[in-house]
C-alpha cells in the first residue's frame, strides 16, 4: 500500500509530504499547531520561518545558492514558494515570511493525496513514517524516538531568533540604505557606529540580563546562530568582524566607512517590518529594548517581535541514519529536518526532499536515488550518515563537497567550478526524475 505518515509540517515535513504526494503516495501530514503551541512559532501555518526570513546567498558561487538551485531542479515545493514570495535582499534570497508560509500551507492542503491532521504525536505510529518534528522535539515523542533508536538522550544545542522592528520607527536621519559592496538595490538599512558608540554598546551587551534558559551554556550554542551577547563576551572586536562588520558599507551621504554597523533587512514584501540581521538573542525583553535602543537610528524603535531563545534537539545521526535519512535496520522509519543534524532552512527542505522522494520509491519497489557526493544534496546526506565522533549540526558549505581534481586560483572561481560540477552530476539523474513523473502521470 502506497501510504505514508509525515510528522511535522515545518520546511522538512512539508517538502517530504509534497514529494511523496506528487509520486502517487497517500500522505497523512500530522502537525500539532495550532492546537498545541511551540516555544518558537507564532502561527499555525506550515513551513513557518522562526529565526530569519533569509534563505541566504542566491549566487551559484555560494553553497546555499547551489543547494537552492539543486532544489529547484528536483521539484522542491519550498523553493517554488520561496521564489514567488521573494523580497529584495541584495545577494541573498529572502521571503515575505507570512505569504511564504501561507502559500506552502495552501498548496499542501489542496493536494488530493495529502490529508492534514492537527494533533500532537506522542508515539511513533506504525507503518512508513518520516519524523520531521523539528529541533524542538521534546516530551513523549522525544522519548519514543529514543526508544526506537536505542538512544538514551538526544543531543541538544540552543538556538536564538533576532528581533524585528517597524520601519516607521527607524530614524533614517541617522541610518541609510546600502548593500555591501553595492550588491543588489541598497536593500539593507544600515545603522553606523563610531568607536565610542560601539565600545559602549558592547559593554552593555556583555552585562545585560539574560532570560533564564535551563541548562544554557555558551559552549552549547550552535556557531551559526549564536546570540549577539555571547559574541560580545568573546572579545571586544568579535562583533566588528561578525554581524557588525563595516566593510563595503560606506555611508553614501559622507563616503565614510563607519567603525561598526548594524544592518536591518526587510521582513515582509511591504517593507514595514525589518529584522535586525545577526542579532539573535535571549536577553530579557526589557533589556533588549534598553540595549538595542543604543543603536543609532533605533533609539525609538518599535519592537514588533523580541528575540527568543529555545532548545534545539538533534540526533547522533552517524550510525543511526543512512544516506537516505532512513533509520539503519528499520527501513520504514525515516527522519528529516534539523533533528537529523542539518542546520538551516534550505538544508531542512533538502533533507525532506531526499527522504520523501526515496520513501516513495521504496514503497513502489524501485531503487533509491543516490545523490552524488559532488552535489550539495549528496554532501549533506553524507554529513549526517558518515561516522564522526564530534558530530555537530552543519549548514551547507563547499567544504562538504569533494575538491576539484585540478587547482583553481581564486575562491569565487573555485566555488563556481564546484557548483557547475554539481549541477552537471545532477543533470545525469534527470532520467530518474522523469521516471518519477511518468509514474505519477500513469498511476
């Protein structure tokens, strides 16, 4: 029987359900929201973006750009919706988060092979199942996963989301529009600081009161989504070489480069809301208001959403999952999303695509698809399935791909060559994707 259950309608679960359904599999998509809230989500929509509205770099010379192109070519629902909901973001792909989530929800709910059930899952059900319950998995379901995998306790790290302010409350007499090195159409708002302002700001961050998070330690923070106050404690100049880097952001009014700069990026298509880029935090809300109001241009900022901190869980996937995201020794149990140890929006969608596509093929008695390690899809699958004593969540990056056989001078040229090789490898699998579509059309 071509039936499957997907637990969780985040980016991974939504993508997995779509890939199953479009290949002729009847899917029950179980999502606990809005009946049961989560610490990080604000709506009951599918594929809600909780941290940032950016899907990161768009150019093929970037690893995220390559992964997005691979997802487009393999029929990703997430990328179809993201491209239709894009908002200006320089060299990145950012989306109107509300419109994006709504579109994903509508597309899945309208598919005749998808049945949506809004309830909390406490035990892994029988049958063919993809668990895409996300990095906030806890309680009875986490216990059920631990029993199923013979693992006493999943690993965990902590993740943080950045605040959002209203555009109308930003003092544009002090801030200015510009994109780094003039890439894009000056899509970012930049709040410049001189050395005195920066020093005072860092000092305030270091001593600001944090919201209590049980078990939180700086060393458990995932490097790619580190709270800004943790960065401030790491050194006086850490922020100046991180999210407050002033390089390529000269003030068009004066031509001068600031000592440090805070960037804000549009969070919706109307550009009425702006996300403070790289300022994930778990400071208390009054402290966020006090400290972030020290940023020039944000003295009277209206905070539409404060930053939040939440616990993220992931599996020790190497030795537990194979390169298809399937549990070793239990061919009907699969995982997808950040719980597998892929980190990031598009990475989660990629794992969902691979798991959904291959579970469909397994149910139909056909060979599973091996994405070559030269592709971003294959490299991520190898990361979560290759033995690693110090396994940690990973964003897509060119370091995961095998190097080119010949030496190529220049980082951009080398990365572009890796991307072209990856797309060439993917192209060789096109007959397999056409086979999938033929199966869908004839059944």
